[in-house]
C-alpha cells in the first residue's frame, strides 16, 4: 500500500470523458473508480447532460469510495449563464479503511490529470455535497 501514491495509473478514457464534459458539455457528471487489481482509475459511469443532481447523487455508492466530477450550471446575479466543474472525493464513513486510504493517497495525482477543475469537495455523507453547497461555492 505504500506505493499507492506513485503507482496508480489513469485510463485514457478518464481524460477523454473529462475533456468531453469540460469542452463540449457532453456530460453532466462522471464517476470514477479505482480498480485495485489493475491499480488504475477507470470511468464507472457517465451522466447524460439532462440528468439531475439527484441522478448524480444516486450514482455514488453508499458504502464505497469514488472520485467524481460534476458540471454545475447556474445563472449569475447579472443573468449570465455560467458553469463550474466540481471534483468530489467521495469517501463514506462505512467504506473499508483500506479503500479509503487508497483513494486518499491517489486523489491528488488523479485530480492533476483533470486540468480545469474549479472546486474540490471531500465528502463522507450526502449532506457534504448537497447542491446548495455547490451553489454557494460557485457564486
């Protein structure tokens, strides 16, 4: 486990999906997971543009860790349409300790692969990534 930080790979599909979300607005969110046997971060789920925040929240497992990016659209006080990309490190309290450690030690390396993230959030339960919190941070 000591090498988790340096040996974690990232599938090209992760970068490609993120660029599609960032530049083409082709997705609402992406959920990534670590495949421990392969020591690689992979795309687990891609949310369509018309999916809701509730759909995104439901895609995060209750008892396992994940990384995710969410494209939060909003209208400013000046009536301008804006978008901010949130990186979420999801680590529920009931996840296995070993898994939480693996995700925690690999997070920065993986996040650095996703150039263009505006905000980072770490959450152990759904209240910590509520849409109201995103709204507050984005405005």
